[in-house]
């Protein structure tokens, strides 16, 4: 299985940290075009019709936005998941806008992405990309 995620130009590639996965990651890298690639060898997820709870998996990483972003800048994300030689399953798209925080004196500059797959009509899709974006303005 392979996951490809085109990282937004407003993200700091040097801050990327893989923080967890449901299965061992064989390899991961970011190429010169900002394409993040995760590879899983012999993951062998069961079919959702056979064992729905065990048919799920995830990869989690965090990445910081660039420090010069201003109010109104947006960061978008979606990924493509390839099972064997099949066409990719495209995740939901997310868009996050930099806004003025209210009532918070100091906040983190970390972007956290979490993928949670679900089953719809017996094909695996990502139900959500939970995206927490905070930053000093």
C-alpha cells in the first residue's frame, strides 16, 4: 500500500515529524515537488466485508506552517491511497484558513494531520482529515 500527499507550499518541510501509524511504515520521503510518500509492505488489511474493524489503518504526522503566513492564508490537503495496482482512493479535501485567535495569549505552531479510514459501499475512503492549525500571528 502507498499513500501520496501533496504538501501545501505554506508548510515547513523541515518540521515534518511522523508521529504514528497503525502498521509499520516500510519507508517514507518527501520529493523535490513536496510530494510526501508513505510505503507499507505486506500490510494485508482484510476486506471490510470479512473483518470491518481490522480493515482500517492510519498514518499520523505533524508539520508546522511557515512563519510568515498572514491572516487569510489557507492551507489545503488531500491524499491518494493506492492498494496494490488499483486506482487510488482520494481522501476528503481540507482547507484551513489563518485567522486571528481570540482569548489566547500564546499558541503552538504545529499542524497535526490524522487520517481515519471508513468503509462506504465496500470501498475504503478517508472519513476525515483532522487538521489542527495554530500559529503565532
